[in-house]
C-alpha cells in the first residue's frame, strides 16, 4: 500500500461537532493517527444527530472516520495524567473549547509545551482567544452576521438570507488544517512547535475577501446583490424555468456575455452589458421571459456548450447522484461494522500518488481506550481500575 503523506503524525483531537472534526478528518484521511478524545459520558453530541442507522449517526460517521477513540475524564487527576503522557509523543493537539477551559483543565499550550516543545497546538474557537466578543456564545449564522458575510447573502434590495452550508464552520476547518500543516513544517525545521489561534469569526470574514478588498481599496462596501457576480446584472443571476426549476447564468466576462446574447438571439443586448439600471432591468425581464420557455435541463443541454457559463440549480440529492459526481468519485461506499454499507463524501483532495482512503470507521465511544492506554504502558489491571473509577470508558462487552 502506498504510504500516505501524514503517516507517523499523531493528533490528539479534543474537538467535537463540526469544524474541528472536519479538520482532523482531513488529517486522518491522509494517514495521521488521530485520537478522538471524548468525555466518559455521552461523548461528542454529533453521535446523536439524525439520521441514524443501527444507532450510528451519518454525520458522525462521515467526519470521524479513520480515527481512534479514547474516552477519559480530563477533570480527574488520572485522566489528566493520561492526556499528558500522550502529549509527550504527539505532534498535534487540537482543542475546541471556549477560551480559558483548557487552562482550567491544565492542558493548555504552555503546560503541553513543557513536556513536548515540538507540539503544534491548534485552538479553534468562535471569536478567537482575545477581543471583546471572546466569551460570547454563537453558531454559524451569528459568526456570519458579525463578520459581514450574512449581510451579503440575498437579493438586491431584499433581506439577508440564511446560508445552506455552515460557511464559517467549514472555512475554519480548512484554515485550521492549513495552519497545522504549517506548524508541522516549522517544527520539522526548527524543532519548535506552534500555537495556532483559529476563530470562526476570522474564517467567515476571510470568505468575503473580494467585498472586503472593495471596501478597503475604495472606501465603499458592497451591499447584497451589488457585485457583478451576485445579481446586480441580469447576465449573472438565477432564472426560473418552465418546469419550476432554475438555472444560474454567470456570463461576467465580455466574451461570455456576447455568447449569451447570441445564444438567446438577442444581439441588441450586446452594447448594454454595463448599461444603466433601467436598461439592466429591461434585459433581466427579457431573460426571465426567455428562460421560462424551456425546462431547466433543456436549457442546460441547449447552452452548456455555448461557452457562456450556465448551470442547472440542483438539489443535494441530484448533485450527489449526478454523472459528474460519479466520475469524480465524490461519494464512496464504506462497510461500517455497525451501520452496514454506508455511503459518504470522499475526500475532495485528489492526490495521484497517495490518495485518501477510508481505513477505519468512526470509532465507538472509547473504542480504542484500552489499546491506547496499553501503548502508554498501562497493564490490564491498571486499565480495569481506571474504568471502574470512571476515569476511562471502554465499550460495553458484547
């Protein structure tokens, strides 16, 4: 089997729910030994999020694959001792608590660095480790709101719109992964680790890079639907079709706009790509009328080869089952030991020589606790005592 690029890298993953586990799943997919560390109670609350198959959450299975599971009580002296022993040989610690929690638990960066100066310590939080909003609770829509992103979502002149995907969560996951890889590179060259402060606020703001650049460079921030790519002009907009479906047009460049006008047999629009608003609305009304004459899929088939940037607006189900997703291997089938045959998103990172693969299912709560403790030198009797005292959790027998 081809060696994966992160083989030998040990990650202690204290994160839960979405952003942290997505980041560490990327690392695990490419060979890192990610140890998912959970409490001895219910563990990661994503374990209970529907849909469930034989008690296994599809979401949890998706973003915690290729990891090992350890359930310990970090508040106990023995649990803290186990964690610090793991830190001695680990390369990465990933925590997603509120700021200040790891300090109270005694597992903060300074404490870990004392036992392992090469450690790459990633702290992912809502608003970061400093600032006036540091301790404010929030979820994805809140971060998008404060970062100015939600204000850009929606139609021109209309109210802001909620996003479908969790933009700040997933942006933070990817940025955390990049930060960890940078930290590992630094440790490799200098022998010193790194502390990485990733916030969902910063990550959300980074997603509006063009709007922020427009403001910083010109002094005026764009509003909803005011940029050329998001509905200000009729040649970059969404149109309803005769079957109640939708197509997206994004003919931004001059040659794409010319191709669109010619394909729709409206050469009189050619001089008016950036005409005044009144003319733009005339063209928009004309386009809307034209697109209502055929179905979504008919329009796509008719115009997809005309070099004008048209796409059908697909549902999630249609996108997953599309020929292109199948050709790209976007979905893979995995035989889960409890849930059975399970379909899940493949890694979107396509590496020719060391492709990602699902090597193990997402762990049951504490599934590898005994195995990991044995690697630290605990014998069977010591492990049994820790389990009996509630310091460590292992799966129930049978």
